[in-house]
């Protein structure tokens, strides 16, 4: 609590009073006036040692009060003021706001390699052909027979071989096997990427009569072309792929070439 302004006993000289401006001691001082507690008449009437003892007691009381005030205000002057103490208390109780650090984490870039694909090898499934039982010359002068019905769905009577009649013959199937056997052979070749059709051996003078013959539709210009075709599709079994001539000349019946 602040001390109000006014005259107070001087902390350094009890016989003086010093002016307090509310914050600190000033240089203004004055002598302490001790009032006479007794009127002159009473003082004259009072005699003996009783009056002296009363006056001494009052002076002692005043000195004690002056000493207490001097000690109090001396302590206040030597120490910090109330305002300074309040400011120091606020400084001690004030805490700095914690520093917040924001950390940004960058997600790693993940690169996924594309899977390596390996093409599956081409496997050709070709039915085992029925061996030929002689050349076209065994048919005699009467010529070949007409294709029996029902025809295989892969039968193509309009197909013609390449120059010189060369083609890649892939299989030959007896009529007794039925038309479905030829269609199955063509379907298996097609699944391996080989285009083929079925023709009737009786339509060609160079072939033996009585067989459904499966041939490649690709045009060949020589026996070597047909052999290269067989090698291109990894067919090295002579019963499953060989070069042959399909013509109306019976003299071509012995012109086969094998891989």
C-alpha cells in the first residue's frame, strides 16, 4: 500500500521531520515541535519529582515512535518501491510462449518397375497323318473321286497353291476319320497362328485319292519356301510339315521335300 504524502520523522535525525512526496523522501525538513503537555498554571502548581517523571515518559514515548517510523521508512527507502516489486513479480510470472516447430515430411517417391513378360512358346498340335498308300498314278486313268459329303467346314474348293503348285502340306486324314478330324487339325493350327484350309486329294492328279489334305494358305513359290515355312513354326517332323506339289500333273507325285 502506498504511503500518503506528508511530514514524517526523518529516518536519519529524530529531531527533524522530512517531507514524503508519496514515492520518496525530499530535501524539505523541519524541526520537531514537542508540545507542552501541561498549561503554565498547572505546571506552576505541579511540584516535585512527579512532574519531571511525566515529562520524561512523554519524551520517551515520542522518541520510540520516531525511531519506529525512521526504521520503517528507512527500510522502504533502501528497498525497491511497491511499483518496482509489482513489475518484478509480473516479470517472474510471465512465461514465454513455447516455440512451435512445424516439420514437413516429404513422402518418398516409389517407382515400380513394370513386370517383364515373356511370350509363351508356340506349341503346334497336329494330328498324325495317315501314311499315303501310293501315288496318284495308282488311281488309273479313271481319275480321282469327288469329295464326299458332308464336307469339313474348313474345306475350300476354290483355293489354289502358289507358282508351280508348291505348298506346305501339314497333314492328311482318311475319309473314315470323318470331316471333324480335318476341322480339328485346322483349329489347332489356327491357335498356333498358322492359317490353313482343307482340300480333297481327289481334286489333284499329283495326290493319292481318298484323303482330306490340310495345307497352309500362304503362297509358296518353291519347295524351299515350304521348308522355310515349316522351320519358321518350329515344325521339323516330316509327317507334320513338308513341301509338296498340288497339280493336275501326275508326274509331280514324287516331288515331295522334307525338312
